[in-house]
């Protein structure tokens, strides 16, 4: 979704996005394919999950006695090497698998929604059935997601906030306990300055991009 939005901001004809424009499809698919390797970097180096999959891993590693963070590679060299080798070979396996099977897998888009949606819902419920509370969470947030899409709310910021919110809150409180005030977030530290510059540049670029015709027209967002 982020790649699609970025491509829409950079497109010379943003009004065509959401109507089958090839660059929108290429941007989304390329970002999806490059996601896994990139998401592992902040997870292993900083202990911050880069996507929903690594959010699961950050809970699985402690169960195996592995602590993610700056010392992960040094303390778990065998695990690190195994992950790198697995990712390397996974690219070749997925290439050959998708090269020969994609023409059949793509036909799932031809299945009528009234057949496809019940199957997806049942599979989601079964996947969350380990704890009954998780099933209710699935149903409630699924309903909220559906209502949000109808009123034009962006899903990506909510998902990122939902995954990283607990960690962000915990580290925010730890920072306040260590320094006693908010000055730590506004010091002359190069890292703090760099992060603030990135945030301001991102907001400024979004505001500037949305001033272009058709850029923020919610009617051009793909229904899927």
C-alpha cells in the first residue's frame, strides 16, 4: 500500500491509478517481493518488527532464548547464517515455483466473491481459533476494517500503529524514566535530528503531492 501510494504521488497521471495502470501493479508487486528481507533488518538490528510477519518473529525468538537487537549477530551466529542461507535459496525456489504456477494461481481473481469471501473468513477464524478471544478480535477488527474502507480511511497507518504501538509506548516511557523530560527527543543527537528531518520531509512531501489533481481522490483507490 505504501509503494502504491508513493507511485501514485510520483505518477504523471495519478488519475489513472486504481483503474488498472501498470505502474501501480508493478510498484505494489515489487515492494511485496522485497519486503521480507528488508523487514528483517530493523527486527534483528534494533528489535523493531518491520511487518506483521516479523512482529510474530519478535515474539517467537524469546521463546527460543534469542534476544534480537544490536548483539543478535554476535551472540547467535549460527542462527544468523541459517537465516541468510534460507533467504538466499528461497528466492530461487519461489522464482521457479511462481514462474510455472503463476498462470494458474492468478485465476483465483476470477473466482466470484460470494464463493471466495466465505472461504477466507473461515480460514481466518480457524487460524485464530487457538484462543477464543482472538476470534472475537478477528471479527471485530474485520468489521472495523470494512467500515473504514467504506469511509476512505487508510489501512496501512492503522496496521503499522497497531503492530508497533505497544513497543513505541514502552520505549517512550523508558526514555522519560531515564531522562525525566521530553528534551531527549529534541537534543542535538545526529540520530534524533535525522529522524525529525525524515518525518518533516515525509509530511511535507505528502502535502505537496496531494495538491496535484487526482492525487488524493479516494475514488481511484483500488477496491482490493
